[in-house]
């Protein structure tokens, strides 16, 4: 897989995670199902963990290319 396709795939996965989190929060609050709210927390946690890795890697690549 080329680098551009890998980045697009990672961004789409992040978008899917945040959409799942928001959906679970909304459904859990509307129905009172605590399990859906907890699942929303899990998806949001995954979003922030994977998003941080993607953004921090991007910054480190830029700093290395500027120093070279």
C-alpha cells in the first residue's frame, strides 16, 4: 500500500471511530442504555489514542524533513 493510501485509510478509520462514538452516545442517552454510553467512551478513547499517534507522527516527519 502506498503512503498516501495508508494515510487516507488511517484518517477514514479515525472518522469512523468518532462517528461510532457519537452514535453510541446519542443512542445511549436516548434509550438510557448505559452499555452504549460506555461503548461510546471506548470508541472516543480509541479515537484520541490513534489520532494523537497520527498527528504526532506527522509533526515528527516534518521536523526531520526541515532539518535535512
